[in-house]
C-alpha cells in the first residue's frame, strides 16, 4: 500500500529528518543541495512568496522516497505564471528525487499531482541530469496523463579526474600545460602554502565548523572585485552573505564542505569554496587578492586543486554552468541538463508558453 504525504511547512520536516538522511545516503551522485539542512537554509533565505510542497512517498508505512518541490510565481514572456518546480534556483547543477527508487518516487508523485486540484500553471522539473534520469520524469508524467515536453537546460562544465595529474596535463594544450607547470613551480618557489579544509564526520563526534577560516575568505572577497559586485551572488554581498555562511556551517557539520586556501607570507591570497560528496567536488565560489597577479592566484588555485583532488581520489570536479569561455581551458567534459515541462490546459498563459517552447526547441522537443 503506497501513499503520498505532502508537507508544506518547513518546520514540519524535522519530524522526517531521520528518513531524509537515510534516503540521502542511498541517493546516487547526491549533492549537498539534496540534504534537509540545505533545504531548511534555502527556505529561510529564499522561501518568501513561495509555497513548499515536499512529497514523501510512503510504502507499507515506511518512507521510501522524497520529491522536494516548490510552487512559485515567475515572470515569463507570456506573463506572470505559477510554476511547480524543484527548489534549486540554480545554486547547483542537478537535482532529482531522494532515495534509491527514483522511478517509483516520480511515478507516485506524478500520480498524486495528477488527481489533486492544480494551483499552478506549469509543472517544470529543471536541472535534470539525463544520464541519471533516463527519461523517468517524462515517462512518469505521461503515465498519468500529464503530457510533457523535454527541453534543454543549462549545461555544466566538469573535469573528469584521471588517475594521475600527468594524465590530466596530457589532455591540455602544450602552451597551457607549460603555464600550469610554471605556475606550480612558482607556488613552490614563493612558498605559497595551500590548505584544504575538508573535515570528516566521525561517529559520536560532531564537527565544529572553522568559522574563523570562513570569515577570512569573506574578508578577502570583500576586499577584491567581489566587494563591488552588484550581482548578489558573491559570498560577501549583503543579499547572499548570510546564506553562503549558513551553507558553509551546515555543509561543515555534514562533512561535505571543501574549502581550499592559498597563503603567501601568512596572508590569505585565494580561496575556493566547494561542496563534496561521494568523490564529486562541486565548485561554488572562488576569490583571490587583486594585488597578487604576478603569482597568478586563480591559475595556481585551480592547478593545485585539480592535482590535490586527484591525489585524494576524487572522481569529478564540477565547475558549474556559467562562464564557459573561462572554464574551457580546464574542463574535459560538458554535461547536458534538461527540463521536463507539463503545461496546464486550463491556463491560457501556460498554453502560450507551451507553444513558445515548442517553436523555440521544435527540433529537440521530445
């Protein structure tokens, strides 16, 4: 006997924390963004004006899958619509069901959504990894009469890490390979000290986050070009600083933080703020002192981080979905992302959006 439990209040999810953590540990290629602590942090800072809709799949009295969703207003070319989607908002590259049974989770969740009253114009599952999804989201919708359209979404740029650093260097151009070697030599010659903060969880011993280290990184960001950025996406910006800090604290406690720093003459000159889990490193933000250009701190940080990750046995370094032109010389693979959309036939705006999407992507729509 299976049923769906819908939770709409973030404070009510605490009662399911044990089940959430259990299912998270079973989720292939899971990320920090699929943890309950991240969702609680996200909701605290960005939940205003949205409706939380977390679907818990219960089978024979046991929670066997979780599908976190959020209903939110969005402005489109067709007008302002209400969209039911994943609560990622572009903070990470991929999202999906939590647990070891994504097919059953999506099937039962779509069955539930197909029979209850609709308060949304479009069901839009974004940030789908097609390698993991394998058509599950689209098939689950169609099984319950929710005609769908599969469209491309923002790709992410990654480095699949080989067994040795030399193997990685062999894939780069001769010129860039020489640049990397020269920068790493300079790192040794100038006595630049690298440190990687990656605390591990030990049974019965809670992790105490290194807040001083994080504060130093924020101070560096504020003193660099990031201090004058108006995008609202830097770790020092007033609108996001508290969010990034809370993510650091929560990820540290889970043993999922990965913070690399470079220091020259005891001065912090660069940082790389990442999350890690199951051998996958997800790059979030990087910063460096503007007056250290002769050391090439950005190149030095990336080169060191790749070499160190390989030595640690990491499998993948995800540099995120933006600024492809900057990342091109480092990456060795581009991973596609998809969105699967169902447009409510009762909504004129959704119908206009469907036609617009079909026309724009008519050669790839499935």
